[in-house]
C-alpha cells in the first residue's frame, strides 16, 4: 500500500476514533486536517516521500470556506430551522393531536396512527428531528401509556416517525446534500417526497396490522366517541394551518415560483404569522427561537468549516481515488457495488451522525456511483433514507436520546431499543422498495423539470 493510502486510512480511522471522545466534531475535523497536513510535510521534507500536500495546498481551505459562506442555497438552513422551531411554539401540533385522536379513537392502534400522521405533517413543515421527537413524545406518549399501549410500540412509533423530518422536504439534510454535490435542491426535494411518504405509509400499515394481530398492545378505549361531522370539521380546521404552510413552502419550489432559499423565507414568515395569529408570539418566544436557531446554525456551519478542511486534505492525499479503487475492486457488478456502498453507510450510521457522513463520506462515494452510470438524484435519496436509520441505531441514535430525555421512568433505554427494531426493519424495507422501483424518486422531478 502506498504512503498516501496509509495516511488516508489512518486519517479516516482517527476521525471515527476521536468522535467517541466527545470532543466537538468541528474541531476534530479541522484539527485532523492540520495534523495530517503537518505529517505529510514532515514525511516529504525529512524522508523524501512526496505526498502532494503542503501548507500552500492546505491554504486552499480559505477559498473553499469563503465559497461556502457565499453560497445562497445554504441561507435556507437557518430559515428552515427558524420555521420549524417557531411552528413548534405555535401550538399547531397540540391541536392536531387532540383532533386526530378523536378521529381515530375507535381504530385499534388509533393513537399510534395519530402520532404517525402528525409526524408526517410535522416533517413536512419543520424538519427538526429533536423538536419533532420531543414534541410527539410530550403530546402522545403519556396518552398512549395511559390507555394501555405497550411501551415498546409507543416509544418505537414516536422515535421513528420523528425522524421523517430529515427526509421529507423541506429537509435541511437534503439542502446540505445538494450543496455538497452541486445539485438542484428542488430535484432532491421532489425526489424525496414519495419515499418519505412511503415510509410513513409503512409505519401506519405496520401499526394497524400489529394492533389487529395483537390487540393487547394497542387497546381501543371504551370511552372513545363515535366520529361525526363535528370531529371531521375540527380535524380539517386543525390541518389547514400546517397544510397551508407546507403548500406555501413546497408549492412555491415545486411550481418554480421561488428558489428554496426564498421559499425558506416564506416558511419562516408563515410560521411567525401562525404563532402570532394563535397568540403564542411574544418577545420571550421570539428571543428563544432566535437563540436556538443561532446555536443550531452555528453548530452546523462549524462542522461545515471543519469538514471542508478535512475533505480537502483527504482528497489531496488521494482519498477519493482510494475509495473509488476499493469499491471498484469488489467482485460485484455495478449493482453490487452500489449495495455495498449503502451497506457501508448503514454501518457508519451506528457510530457517526448524519452530518459527518453527509459532509465527509457522501462527496467521496457519489462520483463512484455516478461513474457506474446510476442516476445521482436517485442515489442521493437512497443515501438519505439510509442515513435516516442513523437516528435509530445505537449507540449514537439521537432520536433515542431525545425520546429518553422526556419519557416517563417506565420507558427505559432497553424498552426504546426494542421498540425501534421493527421500524428500522421497515426503513430497510422502504430502502429496498426505492432501490427496486427507481421511479419512486425520479418520476416527480422528471415531470416537474423534464
């Protein structure tokens, strides 16, 4: 193995190892870029091993970071974060929970179905995983436990449905992927819409079948009132604000009225209007939301800066060529190589957060996939669905920890782990369906943009 390849392997291994120290990811990435640049210089100057990376090469990071900060597409990130946080404060989700629980009150597993439907609506209007999981847990978990639902089913439903926001547009993950691969955000939003809804449908179908086969896991309350016209009207009234916001944001993108950045501004303004119209907006709420938006955006952009420097040095050492040679050397055809990449991504999700995988791994494997002749939009959505499992797989499944942070004492970590296992399998089933039926991704962008 050449000296470049050895350094690339050690650089990637050091990244994975240092993640477990708890040190901030942005500093890990940036620090490794500096350390391995210095190591490459020492090897070249003192030992005569030419590696092609020096301080002049590393200074290109400044230009890359400047280009990153000038990118108008990424302006959508803080706006979408603000929209999601403000919508959480508006009380829309609480009304949805109350009315959908009445609508599905006589359906076995109806409360879990209610949480799933609300989760899909929140995913299409917020996209903030932590906020969605916590909100669904606070609204739905006590009611489900009070009505005799099996804790594993209740916890698994909330944790899994809460992760849909990372896939269903407007998704900040898709915005970041589009930026890393120089793709159209609109293409990715359109391509991810049906897969996201497919996962929601799989969740609901599983809940209904499981509750029918095992009635004791999701009993129907005896006090459930029959559904009448008043209940239906209340449901429609509670859905309209969220549906209007979704239509304003996604519709303006899909119909070419606005760019994703402009649509994000529309969404932020719409969330402000909803909170104000419901008398939930005051100075303290606005300060809280703005502070949390700043923290979240700063965290993401800090990793962006570190990942930019890390990726530049990794590529300078030949990391992209090493990855390409490693996958192309596998004894499979193009389809087998693609499956291997997705399997590798799934395993990384056990240990790394989606942000690191998106910023470091995706730009390395995407050229390999494109070179094999696969549609890049289709692959990127497959990659995104695969990354969604990283929120549920231990030991770094953030959705599990968000849920545990607000769950009652009887819902312990082993209970949550057992609860999410069927939903992880459903996500893999959804991934397989998207893999087999490519039109689930490419049909809508093809219709919209030709």
